[in-house]
């Protein structure tokens, strides 16, 4: 498999890269066409954002819990009336990461529910959808 290096192309050919959103094709110089061009160009990273964010939120939660624990220990060693900066930082990290994990989990559940409803409607034969670019153009009841 040859790797196309854009720096070796003349400037007029480098601008010849086109993307057709309707068919999701990317046309590179030399007539190379890819149906899943965005996935090829990005290496598939756009398909894994939920997994990455869930992992980031999980590790952030673990770090937040650890920093809160250290902050509580530091708070016990502080003079009365002083607040530990570690405790405040830990609470902020924990709140952000728990919020991130919760929102990603809700998005997964909503997406799963939407897929199940669509699948049930199509299996029942009640609704036939004519779609274009993930937008319903026509809904026909059978």
C-alpha cells in the first residue's frame, strides 16, 4: 500500500482533495477515491470518542478520589479556619469527571434507546423510512 505524501505534490494537486458529503467519498489527487474517506484520513478516531471520553472520565474519577483523600489528610493538618487547596482541587476534579462519566453514560443510553425504537418500527413493518444524510425525508406507513 502506497502512502500519499501531500508535501511531494505540486500545490495545484494538493488543493484537488474533495469530499462529497452525500456519498461520503474523499477524492484524492490521482483519482484515488475512498467511500469511508473520513475514517481513513482520521484513522477511525471519530468512531471512538465515547470510549475515549469514558476512559478519561474514569481515570479522572480515580484521580479525584485520591486527591480528595490527600486533601482531607492535609485539611486535618491545617490550622483552624484554613481550607486545604488539595481538597478544593480534588473536589473540582471529582465533580468534573463524575459529570463527564454521567453525561457519556446518558448519551449511550439515549442512543441505544433510539436504535431499539427504530429497529422495532422497521421490524414491525409499520414504517418504511426514506433517508438522506441521516435525515428522514419521507415516512410511509405500510
